[in-house]
């Protein structure tokens, strides 16, 4: 039996549909080539949770 990580528990609290709706409304993915806003957000959140002060 596997246990959810803290990161997984927190990311589940954020509605992906609402997040993507906001990104679309603000044209957040305009010109993106590598990382989508969702992936970038996940990376920044993970960094905060693990105590990193920069990426």
C-alpha cells in the first residue's frame, strides 16, 4: 500500500481546471516552448516545500 506524499496531497487541493482557466484568461502559456504553466507551478511549489530559495 502506498502513501501519498505531502506534495501530492497539496497539489490535489488545486483545481487543475480552475488553474488552466486562469492561465487561458491571462494568456499565461503564450510563447511557451518547454514548460507549461502547470509544470512550472509544480516545480516552484515543490521548491518551496523542500526549502529551496531559488530554482
